[in-house]
């Protein structure tokens, strides 16, 4: 089996297992709490996935350029932990904004809402990028493999692209994202019950981000 195909298969396996478990609750709650209809949900989910793929390609390029230095930096300088802190803080912030509702009173809150909950391009692109460059143990192993096999930065980027297609694109997460955006509108017929459901999604997102923050800070 050649290297691109081997990495592609590894990405498929990871995308159908660990990535779904870690990313599906976060993405599903965001989409269910902020988006309406399958098109809006699909766009938000695709932006998140493409941003993750871009992050993988960037890491692969760096692995091909600097070799094991990029992997050791992520492992031994707590950089990955700080990135996960940023991810947890951002998830918690989005949860708080959803709880506030679409029309908060204060100007600062209105600005945050406009650039996060009301703008799926910015919020999902940023979240996907943070999650993508916050490597888990399997991704660190893949980057180590790329660092030892890639002959150049471009080859490293291509290898990472082959791997990233699995967890970022060919994954059940995209289908789950669409379903999460369609079901709430079908189940909750009145604006009030729908608003309560969305605020509940925001509260669960807040808990999810806080749990991630606490687990990372305990690790630090």
C-alpha cells in the first residue's frame, strides 16, 4: 500500500470513530442552536470541515518542512494544551451567546453575536481551525509519520490532505450536522419552545466547553 492511500485509510478509520465521538456533540449543539434548515446547516458543517482540512494540510506542510521539530513542539511545549484551552473557551463563549438569544441588550454582546452565532462562516471557520491544529494522539502519530516520510513541504501537505479527507470530509459528522439543523424545526412548532430548545443547546455547549477547559487545565 502506498503512503497516500495508507494515510487516506487511516483518516477514514479515525473519521468514523474518534472524530465523531469528539466533534459530533459540539457541532450538533451549535447547529441545532443557531442554524435553520438543511442548507444553512450544511454550509456551517462544510465550513467547519474544510477549515479542519486546511489545518491538517498546514500541519502536514510544516511536518514536511521541519520534520520531527513540529511534532516535538506540539508535544513538549504544551502548545497543544494551550490550543485546546482556546477551543474550550471559544465553545463556552458560543454557548453563552446562544443563551443570551439573538437580540442581546448590550452593544458588546450584540457585536459578539453578530460575529459568532449570526455568522456561521467566521465562527465555524475559526472553530474548525482551532480544533484542527489542536492535535490528539492519533494526529500526532500521523504527523510523526509524515515528518519521517515526506521529502518536502509540498509532499507533507499532500500526505496530510490525503489523511484529512477522512476525518474532515468523508465522515458521518456532515450528515449529523444536517440532521441537527432540520430536526428542531420539525419537533418544536412554536417560536417559544424552539427558543427554549436553542438556549438549552447553548447551555450544553457552555458545559461542554467548560468540561474541556477543566480537563486541559488539570492536565497542565
